C-alpha cells in the first residue's frame, strides 16, 4: 500500500471519528419523548397560570424604571453553552411574562385596537411550528394550501366577493395593503418616471400606513390627496369626484382610492358604494382597508355599512383584530386573481426546475412577495373549528352593543360630548370647563388629558386619547373578547370619578 493511500485512509478515519463526535453533540437538537412531554407540560402550566391571573391583574405595568431595567437584565444572553429548559423558561416568564407594560387581551384594555390571543390559536401555532409544513406550494403540502385557500374563500364570501378573486394570509394590515397597492401599480402599468404624478386619495382619517406602503414599494414621490370627511366622518364622495377631475385636468394620474371600513381614530366607515361609483367613473383602483372593522360584517346590525366592498378592486382585513387571534394574522384579497398573480409570480430558480408540473396552479407563493412564512392558517382555522362562526358573531355583536351601552352611559354624564359609535370605538371629551379654569390657562384639551391620566392612574384601566379634526378626544375601543358589561361600567365609574376629582 502506497504512502498516499495510507494518508487517504487515515484522513477518512479521522473524518468518520469527527462525524461521530459531532453527532453526539448535534443529537441534542432531536429532543426525546420524555423531554418533549416535560417541557410542554411546564410551558403549559406557566401559560395557564398567566391566563388565570390575567383578568384580575393590572392592564398597565407600573413603568418603574428600575423594574424595567431588571426585566431587561433577566433576558438571558446567547452563549456557547446551554442552560436548562427550566432556566430558559424562568428567564422568559420573569422578564417578558411578568413585566409587560400593556397586557393585551385584558378585559380593561380599551386603548388603540386591543390585541387578543385565543387559546386554540396558541395551540394552532404550536401545531404549525411542530409539523412545520411548507404551506406556500401545493406540491409540498396540498392540505395546508387548501386550509389557507378555504379561509380566504370564506372571508371573500362574507363580503360577497366574486369567484374571480384570490388572496393570501399576511402578517397584518400593512403587508396586506402593500400587496394590494403594488398589485394596483402593476395592473395600471405605472412606470417609475411617472410616480411623482400618481395620486392616491384618502380621507383625513385614513391610517398613515398607506404612506409607508407607498414609500416601501418605491412610490414615495406619489401625491397623497386628503379628501374631507362628512359629518359622520366618512370620506366625502362628491369632494373625491371633484379632486379626481381637477387632478386629471392638471396632468396628474389618479391612481388609487384608499377607503376604510373602520378608521383607527373614530371607527367610522367610508361610503364604499359611493366611492365605488367614483372609482368606476374615473377608472381608478379602489382599495378598502377593513383591518379593524372588517369582521363586523358577520353582524346583521351593521352589515349594511359594508355594502360596496364587493365592488372594490382589493381589500384587507385582520383576523388578529376582529377574530381575536394573536398578532401576525392579516388577509388580503384582490378581485381579479390574474392581477394578483401577475404582480407576484416569478419564474422558479433552477433548483426548483424539477418540481411537479401540477404545482403551477394558484399556490400561495404566487400571490405574495413572501417566500418563507410561518404556517399562519392554523391559528385562524382552529378557533373557527372549535368555536364555530356563530360564537364569533355573538362576541362581535356583544362588542357593538357594549359600545352603544358605553355611549349612552357617557352621554348621561354632565359636560361630556360623546360621538355615537358606528362600530366599537367611542370618542368623548369634556366640554364644560369652568370659566375660572379657562382663565387660569387650563383649556379643554388639557382637562381631557388630565382626565385620561386619572382613569389610567392605577393601571386597572387602559384608555387612550386621539386628535380628530383638531379636537382632543378620549377614545375607547371595545374589542377584547374578555370585555363585558361590568368592565364598561368600571370605565364609566372611573371617568365620572375623574371629573369629580378634577373639577372639585
């Protein structure tokens, strides 16, 4: 045997030995059944205790700077050596779990748009992550693709969208809006040299995410034309029509109308049917942001507010709002599936050249810019299965009635001006500021902000303020599924007590 052959044999033996050594270490990643059961049980116990304590805990953390710093320090750093699961779990619970400054899903969470997390959704995320199907192409897991398509078809049916539509599950409204506006851009065959002449029409109350979307897709030069609202805070269709005609005469390109069913500030609904008439008249893309308000379409009492959405070119809605699932679940639909497909499908790279031919149907990867995503469908599908649509309809109707209940209770408080809600957001402000306080430089806006601070002072209630058409309001959004009448009564009592304290 030659020396070179001995050398080769020696190298192969060393390689085999090294592989054996590395296998012993890397095998740790394949957790055995006893550890799986132990870790899962311990995590479930922590979650169960948190959810049991949640309704009686404070919705707001104290915000003590020292406590915040201690919580941040409790997050274990990444190191070469492992720690026990118990140590890592304790780090999470003592840092994140015990020190959330805002507890989403709390029944007294009335600020912003409350986040929720149905327990079956958490299990759905666990299943999705553990089984981990590649759910973007049907040749990898056809049932996973079907689960996603069935959800999208169900939502489309709620709004009367045609069979010609297609859509996708997204991380939320911003990504959904991005996909819709990018599809509109491509459908209109707009070129970069014309972006500065393109006009997007939105109301004074439209979410600022549209501007962010335009910037992200390279259309930051486009004109954002704000259209006045009516006395019911919906976009004025006549003013919109006039603006489009004026812009057209001036050589601009009316590109898209960004309408809303459930504005973030007021909860108001744009007159979609009237806006659709204007859009069709001028050949402008109509997009509807239904992220907050969309799933109220399930309720007969407000279903009429969504008339015309079926005529929109695209719309978005967020299951992580109206269906109470965790953050990270949005949905976008485009009326003409070919337009969505054209905007997103790409020729597969060479590594995918041998994939099955039947996969060139409407795969989720062909309907979004995303290439690798968490299997989002399960977190929405599982709660709908175990609770049924009727339960969600009842929960949403309860929130609508609770908002009306809050409206009437606040209207009975002397000095309060209250806007009647269209959906589940109630705006109110104190207008009866005594003349003496006004003379002392304490305007109504300051009194209302003091009232807000009083309501939130002990962390038991969480309310926010907003400014609408120059007026400062306190704003209550009723959308946490744990919120019931007694929680609204607590809010009313805190407002009433706050006014007594502030006004003497």
